[in-house]
């Protein structure tokens, strides 16, 4: 899920949806164990993550896409994988 102006864009395997709701409000509604904020502009589904590069702050997804995460959210994100810094 990514910020798109006043909207949030939900990116799925086959489709994209635009929702008129803030990322913060969406995060509250999503299951915390499955969806994690990784950047001020992104929330990711941890079940889609295949690899994390903590040196380059990069997340790799099952579909081959990558995304950079913010150091601000690293601790919460790694907790989703039961990994400690």
C-alpha cells in the first residue's frame, strides 16, 4: 500500500485499487501481524517479502519488485519476522 496524494494505492498481484483514506487510517484497520509500515509512504504485506537487505535498506518481494524501507520503521518491521537488530 502506498501513499498517492490524498489517497492510498493498494497494489495486489493482479490489480491496483485507490482508496480515499490515509495510510495511517488504513494501518489501524489492517491485521498488525501481516501488514507493517516500512516507510512514511508504504505499508507492506510481510507474507509477500522474500528477502530483506538491512545494509541497503531494501525489501524484496515474491513478484520480483523491491522497495526501500526507512530506518525509522526498521525495528517494527523486523519484529514481524522475529529478527533482532
